[in-house]
């Protein structure tokens, strides 16, 4: 999973072992239950900063009690190692804030 321009196979995605993330078509999705808008906003801010650092940007939805995240590498039409890496980073931010996924 080292080539950031290569679309990953279903087997490689399964091997990634992402907890709380779902494969939806050609995207990875997760919903985080923040329970408070301020916590959700903090999570979105952390995601935004991390996305800017790696120049790879997810689609985000912020509501009162949840943050929805969709990851995909649009340039290759699917999921790459960039998405896996960012998903792990996002999960780390959520864990730091005491936020779990809504599975």
C-alpha cells in the first residue's frame, strides 16, 4: 500500500483493518458521534488541519451531534493509501477527543 496513486483492491482494504469505517462504493465513510456541536467543530478543525498538511481533502458533514467523513481519491476513482492514512489520522483525532464512531 505504498503507491499513493494506485487504487487499492478489496483485499488490501480489508487488510487495512480500519475500525468504524465502511466501504461504500468507491469511498470510505465514517460517522463520529460527537454529542456536542463544539466537539464536532473541534474534530472538523483537526481533520482540516491534517488534510491541509497532506493535501488530501475529505468531504465533511457537521451536525449538532455528529461529524460525517467521506474519503476517496478522486484522481484515481477509488480508495488509495492516502485515504487509509488519512482515515487513521482522523480516527486518532476522534480518539483524542473521546469520540466514537456510530457503527
